[in-house]
C-alpha cells in the first residue's frame, strides 16, 4: 500500500470516528461537517481506485 492510500484510509477512519462521536453527542452541525468531509474523502478514494469499507454510511 502506498503512502497516499494509507493516508487516505487513515483520514477516512478518523472522520468516521469523529462522525460517530458527533452523532452520539447530538451535535447536528458537527454531524453535517463530518459527513461532508467523509463524502469528499470517499469520492477522492473512488476517483483513485481506493476501495473503502463502509462502516458509517
């Protein structure tokens, strides 16, 4: 796995974790921010052929 792929997957995992925490805390604004970031990261992954497991769809 190259550095780009590893870094992208790490960012996705971290964002999924942050999204879960925001949902658990009931922070609707932060949920929107984190979901937007996650969508962008998943789109970037798809554009580069990086397979991503979906945990927090």
